[in-house]
């Protein structure tokens, strides 16, 4: 079922057992949309087992509620919810994000003025340390040649204080799923989020498809939000480790050009083995098991992606996608001790600052 009339921007929160976040952050989101008829706030519930639905119907009856029959994960939940929403733009917004009063305006204006941009994100800072960038998104995301993600403002575990050093609009490789502003047409033409990922890495995979097809991804830091982060699965959780490693391997297989695939996958396998060894030395047996299971399931699932990989390569306009770091982030961070985004040495690709 679609909304009764088309709207310009649909801000969609996918909720799963997030009652406390809805109660805390929905009021400021609703306030930011007051008087804006072209903006609609929608909550899609992923079959929560808490009383999220009761809360929505009793305290937020003005908010459109989409009740999904199962927990489809981040990717599947959004795909199924967005199919029911008619809008020019979607904003995929985590329930644990606090917005400012005018957060939406810079993003909308930039997208209106730049039709070649498929998606963008605001500056994302940490809710509990508001003068620091937030781990999952910061000021726009990138990956290195082996698939390791990082951001302007966050490289591995080093998160920078926000001193305005990344306040320029920049082309990036990926925009964070915590607050992803994307054109409806681009979302569906690229196939949406990969539901087999369930959660983690799916927005990077989607952005890679968009960029390889000639579309731009941008960070617009004139808009800022604060993200709690880690609300569903905290860092170090075995399930989170498993999904991150497995989905990263699937993403590389789906999108890497044939000329790079074999070597880079071999290097990545070696690096993951080193990571597992480090976990073992620290006594993290569950972490080691998660990495092993991720590689096992990647091998099992790879054949399912043969047709998807072929389609992606056929639609690729430029095999050397800009804003991919042509180097090893692991080597630069741990060996060369380049631990801030500004310290990384870009070569044929551009870090995208405008």
C-alpha cells in the first residue's frame, strides 16, 4: 500500500525493539518537520517484541506506522518498507539519532541542485561525546583496495574530535546507513539494499553499485546529527563480527573488477587470518569462530552471487571507482602509524573534497 499522495521527502525509521529511542528522539524529529508539508515521518517496525507498537499508537498517532510481519533485518526491512512509500527522496534514519531543527534543509537543497548525486549524508557526531565524530559514518565513508571501510574523522578505532577540519562538502565512497539521504529512483534502479546481508555493510555495497554506474555520493557537513551507535549489536559482539566479515567478502566479490578480484581476495583472506590469530592470542575464541564462519559461509554463498556480479560489471562505467583508497589501510594505520584521515596519502583516486 502506498501513501495517499506523493511527498517529496520521506524520513523513514526502521525500528526493532527500539522503544526507548523512539520515545527519546522522535519528538525532536517531528519538531524539525513542523510546517513542512513536503516532509513525512514514517516508522517501519521490523516485528518488534517490545512495546514499540503500543508506544507509537498511544504517543505518536500522527506518525505513519508500517508494521512488517517479520524481522527482515536492516536491508530487507528497508526494502519492504520503502516499496510502500511514494516519495522523491528517502532518508533512512536510525532510531538512535538526534537531529537538529534545520538538519534536513542543507541535504535537500544540495540534492535539488545536483541531479548527478544519488545519495548524501550529514556530518554524524557521537551523541555521548558531541564534539567528536561518530564511528559509523563520521564525515563520509571510504574503503581501501581490500575493502576496509573508514571515514573522514575515523580510521579503524581512532575517532577524531570535530574541530571543523572536515566541514567541506566532499564526494565520498559511501554514505552512512545511520542517516542516508537517497533518491528513490536511484535506490530501486540499483536494486536497493542486499537482503542477504541482513545487516552491516549493506549501505557500502549499495553506494559502490551507484558509484560504479556513474552516480555521485556526497557528505554535506552543513547538516549535523548525533548518533548513539551500537544500540543493536555492540562492538565485539560475535554476531556483529561475523556479519561484518562475511558481508565485506560478499561485497568485494560482487563489485570488484575481474582484473583485481583474485589478488585482492587472496590478500584479504590473509589479513583476516592475521586478525583471527590476534583474537586467539587475546583469548577471544568466539571472535575467531566468527571470522572462520564468515569465510565458510562466504564460500557457500558465493555461487548465489554469480549473476549479480555479472550484472554489476555489465553496468559499470568506470572500473577504477573514485574515492577508493588505492592502498592498504591496515599497512598505513598499523605500520606507518597514519591514523587520521588527513594523514593518508591518496594516489590516482581523490579524497573528493570540494
